[in-house]
């Protein structure tokens, strides 16, 4: 059997042409399509990876914001709590201070009322004592008592001579007024004492039933008196001074 080389070569050529045609018009589009599909799949995979990363970043940011919000809320809650406690303490301290001030004012008012009431009682007792003393001395007053008072006025004239002379001015007469007539001896003694100090002044004695028992001596603008009223007034001033000193001492003791 002989080989037909022309046929063989023709068949080989036909095969090569077929392979080229298949490669040119069939395999290349298929391969290009496969490459394009692979490229598209790769691109979509990259997009999916980027989307996943973006979603993860957004999720992390959300968690960070939630955590920051929780921290801020906790801080705000703590701040509100502290502010409320401080306000409560301030209001309590203010209320306590107001209560203390009110109590102090009330205590001061009570102390003042007590002091006034005590002073009123003391003064009432002192007034009663003075009234009784005035009545007793008035009932016991007689010429002898007025003589003794005249003697007291005589004893006061000499130490007060300078002041009496200055106040008397150019007076030429001295007037001695008593509740009852002075005994002649008392008048003479008083006239002698005045003459020793005021030779130019004469003495005139008068009586005044409305005047308290005692003696009042007037020389010009000067006056020297010793009566039951002046004695009682002096006693009243002394009692008032003692009562005031006692009240002051009590207040100092209470403060101490």
C-alpha cells in the first residue's frame, strides 16, 4: 500500500487551517470571555473586600460613638449627682443658719423681755420703797428736822462759796424758804454763815407749805437746797444706778 503524500499534506494543511480557524474564531472569544469574567469576578471580590472594610470601619466608628456617649452620659450623671448633693448641702446649711439666726433673735428677745420685766419689777419695788420712805420722812418731819437740814445747808455754803458768789452776781438779798418756820437759832446761824462770805447780802426767811420739809436758799441766780425731795431724788438716783449696774452685770454673766 502506497502513501499519498499530497493527500496527507492536504489533510495536514486542512487540519492546521481548522486549528487556526478554531483558535481565531472560537477559542479566542471563549478565552477572552473567560478572562473578562475572571477580571470581573476579581473586581467584584475587591469591591466586596472594600465594602467589608468600610462596613467594619463604620461599625467600629459606631461602637466608638456609643462608648463615647456612654462615657459622656456617665460623666453627666455624676456631675448632676454632685451638683444635687452640693445644692442640698447648701440649702441645708442655709436653712440651719436661718434657724440659728431665728433662734438667736428669739433668745435675744426673750432675754430682753426678761431683763425689762426684771427691771420693771425692780423699779416698781424701788418706787414703792421711795414712796414709803417719802411718806415716813414726811410724817416724821418737824422743826427739829428742818433745823438739822438748815445746819447741813450752812455746812455746804463754805465749800461752795466761789461757785455761789459767781452765780449770785450782784444780789443784795438771800431768801431761805422752809416748810415750817425755822427756829431763831437756825436763822441766826444761817445769817452768820452768809455774812461771813457775803457781807453785803442780807437774809430773809420765808415759809412755804407746798414745799417739802427742808430748806432752800436762793441768792440771785444761785440756789442751794436740802429737802426731803432732794434726799428722795438722790436715793432714787442711787437705786437706779444700782439696778442698772446689776442688769449690766447679769448681761455680762450671760454673755460669759
